[in-house]
């Protein structure tokens, strides 16, 4: 019989003389005790039981958390939602509509979207924004048209007719009691599962919030821009409003870290794609207004209106609006740096001047005359017309219906 292996040293309270004799084996009852009590040598390391920490108490989760997570009832939940509301919400959240709830609330603590809404957990949805100016919604028809077009592009259905959607947006503005601000609204597939193969299951949802934020900025102070490290990857939904929000936000985080205002996205060849939701425009040294194709961002309703007004404004103020012609084409970042003026266009900020990209100056780093002229042109266009004068771009908010101010009924 082969000699017993010497690579394992077992210690126990049995006669050492019987080790290795025919028929010898460790009694089964002692195996577990030997394993738990013995010091097992592995090379030069001794594996010993880890001592229990001082103050160890069975049943308490190890680590810094020593108290159970509380379970909240509905009343406590609402109280905490109110107490945790940030100052921006308290000051600016005027009213919120949810088709899931079937109505409007004015308490900011109740302005919530379900956790299983498909826009929350999968980003599946479409958003848009319209300006509230002196009690009127500016270009509501055009923004709702863009919303419905985007919904059709990604296979979403509106929960109501277009007329009903516009009525809900107007009523939400009225319930807020705010005369100036903005209405943000979005359509989603509604509530559903979290699995990638589940795309809802309930009715499509519509949410609308009225904010009092008017995004007032000093346009004589131009913005600094950076070039984002990550280009936009072209997809079939690249030009759907809201699709690039996550990438745009990460670009904004990078811009803030570098003491800049905004991030411009370019492709591998240096052609401008978009700028965190803004449309990049330049005025060349030859007085041509150039902006890139809407391949990677949603078509700009605001810029479309600006372009409609330029001919008349140029005739009225030729020394300020010196736009000779307009081109929508691929725009290289080198052209931006060589431009006479550069500005961004969006619904909320209207027009924002840009003075540098990656610390390289644009012209004299000052806001251009044409940039300011176009801003004031658009700002005046947002003003509601006098009483009795019809404007297809302005829809009066029915404050009387929602607030009891009978004199303002429409």
C-alpha cells in the first residue's frame, strides 16, 4: 500500500500509531470538527478564522446603515414631497397636467410622472416647448405640428385629437395664473414594463407643465462654447426633439467643468451637428447667414420664423440686419471661427450670441449688431397684437375659464 501523503497534516485526538494502517480512516463524525478547528497550511500562508468585529450584533446589516429603511404611507409621502421641493420648483412650477391622472394640479409636490412611464425608463417619447408671452401662447400651432410629426416618425399615437391637445395646453397655462413663461409638453406610450420588449400596454400619455421661467439673459454678454468630445451618431430618430437630451446634457456638464456656457457637437470631419438643442447660425464675412441641415436635431420653429421676417426687417433696418442671403448647408467649425457673427437659436432663449469656441475668439468676441437686431425683431414678434387685431401666431390663454376671472373669458 502506498505511503500516506505528507502534504496534508491533520491533527486530532486519535492514536497517531494507527495512521496509515490497513483500514484506517478518519471517523465521519470528526470530519467537520477537524475542518473547522484545524489550521490548514497552504504554502507559507496560514488561513485562520476571521475574528468577529467588535460590537458585532447578529441581524444588523454590516456597514454604516444600522437602521431599517422606512416604509412611507401616502400622507407622509406627500408631506416629504412638499418639504423636499427645490426653490426653482416653488417659484416656477405653475400648473401640471397628466392624462394618467386626468386633470391639472397646481401644487408643485403633486407634479409627478409615474416611474414606469416609458419616457422615464426608456426615453421613448417626444417633447416640445412653447412660449407664454403676456397671456398668449406664441406659435402654438407650429409647435404642436412639430410634435405630431415627431410622434408619427417614431410610431407614437396622440392620446387625444390635436384640437384637444391644444385645449389642454391652454387650460394648463390658465390654471397656472402666469402671464409669462413657457409650456413644456410631452407625449409618451404611457405606463408599462421595464423590459426592452415591453413598450407600454396602457393608453398613450400626455403631460404638460407651465413654468414661470422666462430665461432672461443679457445678450450683450456673449457665450463661450466648447467642442464636445463625443459626436452625434446619426440614426433614424436623430432629428426627433428630445432624442439627444442625454448626450446634450453630458456635453453641458463638460462645458460647465471648463467654465464655458454650451457644447457644440461636430462630426469626425468637423462639421457642426447641433449645440445642446440650439441651432448654430453664423453670419459670414460676405454677409451670408448659414445654418446646418436638420439631420441631427429637430427642425427649429423659431429659426423658421426668423427667416420669414428677415426680408422685411432688412428693408426696415438695413444698417443692422445686413443679411445678404441665407443658406442651409454643411457648416464646418472653421467657418464658425472665421465668421463675422455667431449665434444660437432656440425656443426658450430665442437668440444667444457666441464669442468663442475652445477659447478661440470669434471676430472681436462681442455680440454682433445683426445678432441683436434679429433678437429684438423676434422679441417684438412675440408681443401679442392690440385688442381686436387677429394674429395666427398668438392664441389667448382662457384665464377666465380656469380661474374664475370672468372678464378674461375667450
